[in-house]
């Protein structure tokens, strides 16, 4: 669950994704990427963003970062409340 505090009165966004590795220390491959937009004035609202179902091996990485200035505007702060990893049956 994520939320963003836009800088000023503009919308803002964050990017997130998953780098998977076949072996620990192996070359990472990006298997998922998502962008979440937060309109100005909605900085207190947390949001769940689904990245999909993947077979993650040791050494895989989940990343979250503010989107750079541009179409989404500047980000003053990015908050991560929790990350759900659920075993697929």
C-alpha cells in the first residue's frame, strides 16, 4: 500500500516494480512495472497497486521510487505502508 505527497498543488506519481533473478547474484530481469498517479489534494489516501503473480527466486527485488519531474509533477514524499507477498497455489 502506497501513498504520495505531491509537492505543491500538482499531481504526482510513483513507479514500482519487480526485478527477478534466476539464481542469487544472477542478472536481474524486470518482470513487472507499474505507475500510480496521485492527483493534487489526495496525499492522505493509501492505494493498493497489484504487480501480478510471479515465481520469485532468492535475490529478487521489489522496488518503489518517486517518479521524476515531468508528466506526474514533483513528489515531496513517498510512503510505503506494506507490501503483500502471497503464495500462489
